[in-house]
C-alpha cells in the first residue's frame, strides 16, 4: 500500500515523530505527491531547513500559505495537476494573531499582549507551539481553500503536549480555577489583599504577590477571549478526532527515534486519535542482494583486479553494510509489532542531504511507489538486505 | 542525534573518574536507564544504574510537590495546595511552569543540602535536555520566571537556579549533532542562542555516528568501474562518509573562532549499545573538566 492509499478521503494529515528523522522533508514530499495527483494541498511547516524552504520558494516565516510555482517540479519530471501551497508557521505570531482575533475589544487585546507573563512565556513554552500549530490547521481547514492539509509537527519530544493542548485549555477555562480567578470575589480580588481563601493565602506565600498579580491579570485578560478560546479548543479537538484526520508517524531505524515512535503510538491510542501509518526513513539499503554476501568471498573475488588492500576495504564495507541493514531490519520488525503496523512505508537512506527539489522528488517516489516497486523495498525479518533500489545512483 | 547516548556516556565517564554522578531525563522518558539497567525506571526515583552513576526521570508534578513541602512550614499546607484541583489546573495552565519545575529539580539534585529526605548530593548532574529550540527555553525558564515574578519566593528561587545555570564554572553545555545539514545548522543555532540567552558558550560539540572513511580518492576512482553489489555498496558508503566529512568541516568552520572543541564519535555498528560501549564512548569524550554539562 502506498501512502496515497492510506490518505484516501483524508483532509488533514499530521506528520509526527522525533527531530532529525526527515519529518519536514516527508511532509513536503507527501504534500507534493498529493498535489501532483490533482488535489489542492497546503503543507504547514515549522522552521524547516533553509534549503528545503527555498526549494519550496519560501523565503521567510510567513503566516499565510503561498502557492509553490509548479515550474519548480516540472524540471524534475513531476507534473502538478493540483496545487501545492506551503507556509512556515511562526508560533508566537500565530498566538498573537489568535488573541487579536478573539479579543472583544482593544483594551483586552492590549492587556494580554502587554502582560509580562504572556510576553515572556507564550513563545517559549511546551504546548503553546503545538496548540498554535493545530489552531492554524483548524483555521486553514475552516477556510475551505484546501482539499488536504499536511502539518509537519514541531520537533517536540513530548508528544503528549501536542495531543493534550486543546483538552488542557478547555478544562482550564471551564474549570473551577478560572472561575475562582474571575469571580468578583475571586483570586484576582483576593491577591489584592481583600480575601483570605486558604488555598490562595498559601499560594501567595509560595509564589510571592507580584507573580500572582501578574497571573491573575493574565487570566482575567484572557477571560475576555475565553469563549473564543473554548470554542477554538473544542473545534481543534473535534478536528483531531475527525475520521478525515490522520496521524502519520515518521521515524528512522535508530534506537531513539524508534522508541519515540512507539511512545507516540501509545499516546495516540490513549487519546483515541487516528493512526494512519508508519514511514521509516533512512533505511539502510544493505547490499541489495537476496542473500547476504560473504565478505571473505568478496575480498577473494576482487583481490586480483583491485589489489589486496582495496579488496579488503570493500569487503569490510560490505560487512558493515550488512550489519547496518540487519539492524534496520530488526528495528522495523520491532516497529511493526509495537505499532501494530503490517506494512510500514520504507524510504531508503539516500546519499547526501535531501533538502532540494531533487531530494523531495526522490522521497516522493518512494512514498508513492506502486505495489510492484514497493515490493523491492520490503524488509523481510531475518534477511540481511531490505533490497532497496540503488541509493548510489541517486 | 544520540543525545541520550552521549549523556549516558558523559555520566559513565564522570563516574569512572570518581564523581558521584546522576543523569537526569525529562518528559517522562527513561532511555538511558533502560540501556544501562535493562528496565524502566520508577518516575522521580533516584536509582543507581552503574557504579557511581544514578538516574532520575524528572516529573514536574512531583517536583512541585517536593518544592511545596520544602517551602511551606507545615506539610498539611502543601497538601491543601496539591489536593486542590483549581491549583492543579492553574499550575498546568501557567506558561513555563513545567519548565521551571523541571529545572528546579535539576538544581536541587546538585545542591549540598538536598530537599529530598535522606538524599545525598551529587558532584555532577548530566541533564539530557529536550531537543534544540525547546532545550534553551527550558534552561532559560528560571530567569524568565524570576523576571516575571520580580519579588517573592519564586523570584528568589528562579534567580538562584539561574545563577547556577549561567555560571560557566558550574554549568557546561554540550551540543550533540550528527554530520548532516540540518543537525549542523541546529548545533550552530544552539551555540548562538546559548550565548545570547544564557550568556554561556558551548563547552563541547559532539558529532555522533561518523562512518569510517576508508577509501582514498584514488581508490574510490578505481572502484567506479567495479560492477555488482560490492562495488556499488563501497561507492555508496564512500559518498556517505564524504558527505559527513563535509558537514563536520562546516561545523568546525562555524565554530572556528569560538574556541569550542568538536569531538567525534564513530558510528556504532553494534546492534544494541550496551553499557561497555557507552563507557568506551565516554572515555573518548573525556570532558576533562569537573563541570556540569547541561546536556
């Protein structure tokens, strides 16, 4: 099954995984493929590699999607039957814009944007980037301008923040805490010295008055945008659970990202979010032969032509390549089991960095490969080589 | 990147030099503990995982409880707070609170007088910090809070923690990268933000996973005519090793004027890293100074 089969009927594709596994490239290649197939696609990325951004024609952080010139791909043999739009998300600015949009009046808006707690902390905090990204997604979805939206998630190690963000905000705003803050005799009044609630007098002791005052100002100001926020958070939550939404997990076969992928899959299960499939990037292609090669035999066969020293080096490289391929095959077997994913999509390790249009097209071809091509990329447990096509020719 | 691997290796190297060391992980992860002791760690427990080396997985909620118990004269007061749902929501919704609590615990681990009942101080705390952008935000959280709170216990606490984190004689920062374009860019960006936002410099940049660069240019040329799988594999690995060297050189150039040393670690061909491999990596890194690498 190619990635296209898995995305039939999806409007929202969230690409998740740890940093450094080619997540952004995968998201871009995915969006490119869907656009080539005739859909109007927006890819939303956060701080991509400069060259990747340039290859999509993005020069700066810009909170509006831009149409990627189809001529960029024509030279690489890819015809865009649909449209590819791309944007780089500025999390802090998106949050500011959200506040601006939701604030009922200028004073509330200025109170929030000018609050020191907000100003110092809103951009730099786990969860806010995630929430912002999803909020933007929700907005793009509502705009009706796109058939599919592909989100390249922030490289957060804590997947939980991403899934929890809407719930946490909703709970908070609907919960007792915020009422305590906002009631006329609530915390805001109490910290000013009039009240004597036990919880707050203890709180004051721990935090100091200033922080509490700032916090109460922050939350009180935020109450002005409360309804909008709750509605937004509920919409975002519904969007995450929508049958037209899917999460793709991207990993490489290395130990840390594999553990991260397994962890993230568990969190998706717990949160009842839809899992659309696993993409394993950078799979070592091994020697590309059905049976492992014997390094001794390789050395013997090459010694006459290349001389013993070079033949020996080649043999050692072949041995290394087989070790790498075996290890990757082991990782993939483990991922299959732990993620309950029978057919992960495998993308071989490509020589060089994949940050230009050529690289994107290569990744695209692997992601969207049809069954006969895909067969050659399947790793058989216990076999040395995934049998990927020759990465050296790339 | 192999950040956790490098953190574990630094921890083992320090322990081998006789320092009482703890490796701290955040975000409910315990990769290091699993590698070294084969089992998951109980959250927040300081557990010995090798000779002279302990491990902790820091949980912000438990850190908060410990902080409150320590700050308030009577345990019952802390319990009032932690039992209050309103307080729990407030703490969860306050921007930066998790980061502050996490760093507070890291600081606590390094104190002579520990808050944790019965716990002994450590000579070195190795923090396996979150990935790049967020990593610096975490390290900055105490100062941010101190600035926001101005006065009062949190402001004092934040300043104390920040003073340790931004003191180059007490805290060192190690960047971990692989020899690829993005990770090298991120390492350079990390160096800039560590300098701008924390006033520190990197103590070491570690480039992990260097493939053996076996072939000379002439040998690679000789191989270009060799047909079949072995020739193809050797050419492909040669190209990868060369691309890595180019990225390593770019990192070195980017750090040339900064005096930040760059260490490399070889690609580890073993299927799974075991404790012995980590110790060997640690010896290669040899941080020399008895400071506290933040990551």
